[in-house]
C-alpha cells in the first residue's frame, strides 16, 4: 500500500448514524493513549474489536495494543492512515474516542466527528 495514499474520511457523526446505523458495540479509548500508540508506527493504524477488547495494529500488522497480543494472520482489521486518525483527534477535540461497530462497519468517533472509509486488511494490507 502506497505511503502517500490516504485511508479514511472524517464525516459528521450524524452522517455515520444515517449511513451505517447506531453503534452495536463500542469501546472507549482515551485520545492521549491513542496518540502514544500512533507514535509507534509510521503510516497505518488498524483496528478491530475481538471479544469486546480493542486491538490496534501498526505497519506490517505489528501489534501495538494490547502489548503481546497474538493476532491470527486471517483476522480482518479496518485500516486507516495514521494521519487521518491524528486529524480526527485534533478536529474532534474530545479526551475520549469511541471505536464502534455499526453492523459490520468499524468507525472511530471523537465528539461530533467520525472516521470511516478505511480499507480492510487482509486483503489490502
């Protein structure tokens, strides 16, 4: 995947509600913690919720959170550009984010902004 390619789009939270539905599963995660995790990777952040636990990967599917977690190679993650995640944190301004499953769509919300339109890994890693 090209480093210059931007993955994800920030949309109003009410648009996410209309397009993808309400969050069925939601995990809260602090902006400060997400910022410190983002520092561990160069280009990509990948998210999934497994057994109600948030899993975050970086470039090359390196596990960033929780430390030491083992991810099967065929587990699908939602991929966003690191720059888009940081943009969400800056534009939303809230101390806490919600990583949500809206049906089978994973979104990240901060205040009234929601990040979606990432890609899936696999197959596009």
